[in-house]
């Protein structure tokens, strides 16, 4: 797939209060994620679309993230086609970490320490 026309944003540019949708699998989420992000694995996005639209509310942008940007690009393409204001976080969690953005780990987000991204 080619995503040249896909809306993208650098990890460092995502607003601190932005809605972040993490589409990685449960084990990846547990290893390290952004506190406050909405976690819906890629394979569940269609089935849980109502949950996502409820979180989006009126006119809010969705910043979609995975590990490196491939899965999130596909989800972003789907969300844009559904009429949502969605943007792919370029480079995913690896870029987020490289930009020094905060993360937590563990299923409840309370663990600290090394992250395995």
C-alpha cells in the first residue's frame, strides 16, 4: 500500500491533550504505551467503531499510533474514509520514544522502568 496522501504528524507535534488511538496488540500495549491513550487493537477497530466515535466527540482529531506506523496508516485511512479527522503518527511508538514523550507500562499503566517497544 502507498500512503503518500495520508495525513501524518510527527510524534513530537502531537498535542499533549490530543486523542491518541493505539492500535497495537495487547502485549505491545502492556510493554509500553501513552498514558490516557485509547487502546483498540487494529483487528477490533471496525467492531469497536462506536466506542471510538464516542471518544472522538464533536470534531476532535484522532492521532493513530502503532509500533512504527504501518498498521496505524491503514487504520487512519479507514477512519478518514468514515469521515473522521484522523492523522497517522509518523514512526509510531518508536518515534514517540525517540522524541522523549512520556510513556507508562503494564496493563494498568502503573509500572515504570524499561520499555520493550
